């Protein structure tokens, strides 16, 4: 029997609201009920779809399961600069465990802590959370080990992001940023002081712990010794698949062996679950008020759009007070990254804009985040650039319009999301503006990837970098492209301008349609973006820069997803200015201030500028 569909809900507590997803169990239901406690930062983003699969698998076997996001992460409330993060994360796990037991009637709760999540789950259990069993996968015994790992990764990143460019001001003293995710100085200090061995579990004889290795790397010996000394029943097992689960979202794979291992461990103590009435649905609010600084607040709720294959989903952020009449923003996936956007930028921007009076939807399309569908096609970039995904965006606009949320829509996306924004603007009169961050293509063509790889190889010193990054499939595609390039060039010559390819003709037609539409458009590029380079080399950028309805801006960082917080602040500034241009009265028939048509983003290095 299939389990009921998952339910997104919010838990209110002493700290910021916690956004979670409840997976009701198939019948016959059984305990323990399970909480999946995620890793931190980029690992959390990469493993999101795998955790969804894991929770569905548990629910299908009869185990109620909750996936949660800690405060200041994902769709939960809060920001990384808020104080007391470790306490807020601990309280979130504790309140989720309490809710799960009360809602399902489970007398036994198991928490699966993945990496950083194991630190928080253990701390919650040690401080009295109703957690009986712990699965700790790749969890260090001390928070200092996690901080050290993130610090090493951070230093490697900085040297690459600003190679040959002016390095921006450093972070505030004590802060740490890794893969685009920030830990404040206070949080770093709290984590460095965290030692699980100094936090004994109450009633150790009643508890169980499953320690899982990380792809052959042994479990933390000090932690294992502390567990055994407490008299807690402890099992150590293999933990393959961590690296595959936390690889790029396009390539991440569910850790099937670990999922089966944990399932067997749960089965050893499983018992029939006689759930209270109504427990098949989440007995918690399906909306929450989020604070947005300076006393402002917004309301967030799940947003579901029915599709032939299932549902696509998102989070709708709405003003609590007055709103701009008829205007709504829609934030689209950054490639295969779920609706929170790159480094959670879409969460920050949507809440800021809603506080300004503009409701905003963060949307997952098919096979990404919490949307139904198969993610397999996205292993290759071409799977993200298919015509079928643009109608899904337009279906979300249909529902927003029917619900009275908006009549005109500002679409924002990065990478493939920018491509969907561009094409939805061309196809749908309701799209009033398209804000495109690092679009990789305006018209997709299978030769784009190999052609770009070839150009990179021609750059001085490039072979060493490409050799480290290239997969076997990528090398094969490049070789095939080189072998077929001459015949392809001849066969794809158009009947018009000499040397002008069919794909080039399609790009020109699309750009001309955008120009004629007069729709305000932002093209925001970081350094070395291939589309920016191609538009410049082809002469198209010179034309675009003369159009009143298109602004082109650049951020001097060598990173496609804008991971450094400085780059994120620059992007926030550019997006905010674009929104203000859409809100302001049109000047001489143009949606843009001509002085901002081309230039560098100029937001401050520390925080996104507020919209006055």
C-alpha cells in the first residue's frame, strides 16, 4: 500500500518557525517514528532529493518520518547572523521529535543525523528531547572537527573565486563561510566548544546508537568509546554512498545500502503503531509568520500545482500588511538546486520583497526539490533545457492568478531557471519582467557543452584545470563534437547571412522578440560566464546594451552560483534595483534608468541593501 502524500508544515517554538515535511506511513503503521536531521550547507542542498527518497521509503515501509530544516536554513525562519543558533537548532530537533510522537502516537522516536545533523541530534537527545534511538552517519565527536573541515574547504574556495580579481573585504572576525553558507563568529565558537562525549545520554540502557562509517572512513573513535562507556547499545556498520549523496544536485544519488541498513536496524525494535485519529495528516500549522528585520514580517505557506505526472510545489511568501497591486515575483530553480535558491538567496530575496509589498513564490519544477517526477534526466545539462518545463512555470502563474495573488509576474532564475524566465517572458504576456542571473543559454543546443570545453582548452594553462574536472562522458562528448564539427557547420548553415548558423538565427529572433516586447530584463553575469563571452564575441552584446529594456550587469567573481557572501550581496543589490525599476513609474516609455543599463553591481559587501 502506498503512503499518503507528504505534507509541508511549520512548527512554532521559542525560536524561529521550523519548516518540515511529514511523510505519513503506509498501513500497517509501525514505530519507531523517524526524524531525518540534515547536514550543513552545500551538503544539505545536494542531499535534499535523496532525503526525500529516504523519507518516502521509510513511510512506504510503515514508519512515520519527518524531514526538517533547522532555523536559518532552508525554508525555516531566521538568518545565519541571528544569535543562539546552536540552541535554536537543538530546540528545533527537540520540538520536531515531540510533535512527531504526539501526532503519530509513537512511543519510540529515532533520529537519523547526517554529518552535522548527528551533532545536533545527539545534543537534543542529551538535553532531554524525546529521542530514543540515534543513527549517526559521518558524525564527528566534536564540533571542532566540523569547523576545521569547513575552514580548509573555505580557504581553497576563496583562492579560486577571486583568482586574478580584486579580493573583496574579508568576513567579520571569527565568521566562517563554506560553499556559500555562513556561520557567524558566535556559532563557530559554539560549535568548537561542542563535545558529544561531555553530553551523556539520559537512561543509556534504554537507548540504541547506530554509527555509520563514511565511504570507508572509520567512525570517530572517541565518540564510539564514549557511547560504549555510557552503556548504550552501539552498533558500527559500513556507510557507503555519502559522497554520492552529497555530490552536485544534478548527480546526487540516494544511499541505497545505508537506507536498507538503517531500515533493518529499525526493524529490530519495530512494533505496531496505533496512531491517534487524523494522524495521517500533519496536525500543525501550514503557514507561519517570518520576521524580516526592522520589525517587518511576512507569511509563508506551501503552494501546490497539480500536473499530469503529480504535483510541482513551492513556498508562497506574502506581505502581512499592504501589498503592491497586481504584482507577484516568482523565483525559479537554480538548475537542479531546490527552491531556496543558490546559497538560500531566493529565501532572503522573497522575504525582503514580500516585506516591500510584493508577494513571491519560490517554485520547484518537475523532479527538483519537493516536486514529483523523475530527477534522472537532469544528470545531463540538456535535461534542464527542455520545452516541457516552461509550461510548468506558466501553470504556476495560472494558479497564482486564479488565487488573486498576482496578475503581472517578475520571474527570477539562475542558470536553467534564467532560461525558463527568458522563454516564459517571450511566451506569456503576464510576465512583466525577467531577471536572469548567469543564464547558460538562451537557445539550447547539444553542441554548447563540447564547444565551450574546446574553447577552454585553448586558453593558456587550461588543460590542467579541465583534466581535473572532466568526466569520461564529457571527454567523449568533446571528441564526438570535434569529429563532427565540420559536417555540422555545413549542414546547419542557414539560407540567410553568410556563416550564420541556424542556432544563431534562433538566438537573434528570440532577442528581437524580447526587445520588441519592451519587457524589462536583467542579465546579471559573473566573471567568465560562457554565454556572456559568446554574446560579446558574436557582437550581440553591443546591440543588447543599446536597448532601453535590458540592463546588463557584472559581478567580479569566478563562480557560477555566487557562493561568496560578497557576490551574493552584489546580486541582491542588482535584483532589488530591478524590482524597484518595475515598481517605479515608467520613464519615457522605459522600465529602466538608462544609467543602470550597463555596469557593475554595487551593493555593500556585508548585507543586501534594504528596499526603502
